C-alpha cells in the first residue's frame, strides 16, 4: 500500500504539471494565428452599414479594451487564469456577445450523442469479431481480418465523403448534412427527434464502421497470442465447449482494449472534428472549426481546454487502474526497480 501511495502521488504530480503546461499552450497557441479577431468583427459591422468613420473607430477601441487585447500578454494570461477559477471561459469574438460556456454547452450534447454510442458499439462489436475470428480461423478469420484491416485503414473523412455521396447523393436515402432539417428549432418533440435521427445515421456509420475495424484487428492479434497459451490447450483437452473458451480468451485479451476504450472516451470531444465538418453536424468539431477560421481565441481556448481535460482524466484513470491491478508497474514507476 505504501508503494501505491507513492505511485499515486507521483502520477498526480505529473498530471497536474501536464495540465498547467497544457493550460499555457492553450492560451498562447491560438494567438499565433495571423490576424486580429477584432478587425474581422468591426469589418463585419462596417459591411453591414452599422457604423462608419469615428463611430467605427470608437467601437474598435471599445472591443480591444473589453477583450483585454490592449494589455500585455502576461496580464491577459493572468486574467484568463482568474476567469477560469470562476468557471468563466470568456465571451466569443465571432458570436459576440454570446458566452463561450453557452456555445459549448449547446454543441456538446450533439458530439456526445454522436461519439459515445459509436465508440461503445464499435468497441463491443469489433472485439467480439476479433476474438471469434482468431478462434475459428480459416476463411472466416481471413475474411474478417482483411475487411477489418481495410476498413480501419480508411481515414474518417474519406469514409464520410463516400457515405455522403453514396447514400445521400447517388441514392438519396439520408439527408446530405446538418443535425436537423433547415428551418426547424431544436425542441424535445417526437417529430424533431425523428428528424434528428435521420440526420444522425450517416455520421454515426462513418465513425462506427472504422472503429469496429480497428478494434477487431487489435483484438484478433491479442486473441491469437492467448490461443497459444497453456490454459487454452488444457481447456480443449478437457472438452470444454468452444463458447466458454472464447469467453476466457476474450476476458484475458481485453485489457489493452479497455485502455483504448478509456482513451477513446476521453478524447471523444475532439475526435469527430472532421466527420462533423463533412456532414455539417452541429457539434464541438464544427464549432471549433468555425472558431479557428475566425480567430475566436476564447472559443478555441474553451474547446481545447475541454479536450485537454478529457484526455488527461482518461489517461490518469488508466494509469491509476494499471498501478492498482499490476504491482510491477507501480514498483517501476516508484523507482523500486
């Protein structure tokens, strides 16, 4: 227990340090993008005929002052940290005067509803397919392996474009994009949910198919390793049914897969960025893309902070779980070997 406490303290210290380094990068990196976001904001006002001349100049100065862009970078960073301690992610430049918190909370449910079922279903089907293929062998294994390898090698956006063309353009079975039909407002009614479900299938399929392929390939390799283990040969010699042996193999080979599942869930917020852009899905990925195009520092920082926290928490949980399960890992990490 003493070595585990030491391991826990070391891991916590490393992750806290990583969080503060990521926080600093999260603040400075968006500011390396060329261009001033207030210029774009005021230019849109001028194009719309809202103000001109001296009035426009005063508006420009007010925005610069309100967003704190007239202050030194270190002072802006301290203001950013102070706002974070109050849970305030700031005000969006591009959707002024909307708060970043509200924009993220509006987009997050779409991304979670898209990604989480795709990850869980893809993980379950992919691992079962990989374990069964490894155990049965023959044509089933070869076919499942080749198809899984091919599917997992396709980039998300390529499959998304192929599905979009095949099932929305050539065969107009599904809507070509968006989270719901144009002209509708999100409401908790059956008609809206059915409409959203029609728009949901294509981005969902583009994610889950690739995830199944990747998990099946990984699980098959682990299961083949387990198949050569003594306990499998012993179980066969005892006449234990195949279904039961596959269950043992699945259980022993799934530890690395569980790690992958935890990391996938941790990074789900930013994982579907390109898929959401291809389908015009109103999730975090589309919001981040829009924020980058318009130099919306507060919105970029808010979304990337969410991604950083998700990834760090997932990695921390996996590290702690490994240290708890395997004493060799915590002994090495604690410097006892």
